[in-house]
């Protein structure tokens, strides 16, 4: 495959899609259906699993919770809630417009961390899969897979849009000046003062992903 000029890479959770709001909705549903104690236990398992895996695994946490509640038929209803969740309603305002703007400048690609079942479902059900014409990559640790990304989508330069400065810094270390990093300050990671102080500043900071639909992109266009 011949190298293109610029490839735009987009994270999903808290970059294009308000995953904090998804968690809030899930927490409210858990507490309503199972009670506060069960809700707190689920989130404890969820955080333990995220610490082990490095990404959010909702269905994996539900599987582990099930081991502690083998005779609870309501778990089946919770799994349906997750699968049927209206993810398209949780896209940030302007997310699809931002993708469309970037698509006029070069191929757009979803580059996300996550499990192999629920994360693709989230991308598909939200409309993001179609918005990038099926160019979707989901890894366990995407910052460690840049050689594979470049092999699949060769380009002279890349743009990475992500709400985690840690990811942007790790990718910048590998790709250097070939990479432009864009940081939408959305979600709990992007508002964490310790995280903001710990990592280098990105090339461009946005207040929200919707700003990418119209902001200047020096060195990329024009």
C-alpha cells in the first residue's frame, strides 16, 4: 500500500464518545436493579480488571461478578442493557463533523484500546464504524502497536486525537515529528491535574472534540 500524506487516528472513549456518561448510566441502572452494595461490588471488580488489563472491560467485569452471584437471573438483563445501550446518543457534539472534516484531508482511522467483543460493538453501534468506512483498529495497548498501525495505514505523517496525555506522549516518543498530537480536554483523565502535570504538552489542545471541525491545523492543511 502506497503511503498517503496524512492519516488521522482517533481514540473513542472520552474522545469521540462520552464514556463517563455511559458509566454514569450503567451505575444508575446497576443500583436500580441490584442495589447499592452490588453496584459498588461491580465497580470494584471493574477497577481491579482495568488495573490488570490497562483498558475498561465491562463484560469481563460482569463475568467476574457473575462468579460471585451464580444464581442471579438479573445478570442476563444487565448483559442485555450493555449490548443494547444507545451509544450513538453519547457521541460528543460535533464528533461526526470533526471526523468528516478530517476525512477531507486524509484517511480517518479509529485507534482504540479495548476487548475484542464490547469495544467493536460500541464503535459499530455509535455510528463511528461507518463514519471511518470500517477503518477500525482495537488493541490491548495501542501505543505499543504503532509499527502495525503504520503497516496497515502507511503515511508521511500522522495525527492522533486522544483524551489521554500519556498515550499522546508515548506515541510522540516513537513517531517524533511525524506525529501531531491533539488533546481534547474531555473526560476524567483530561481533567486530572496530576496527569496534566506529568506529561508533556500536546501539539494542540481543544476544549471539546467539536472544535476540530473548524480549528486551524498548521502543517497539515493549507
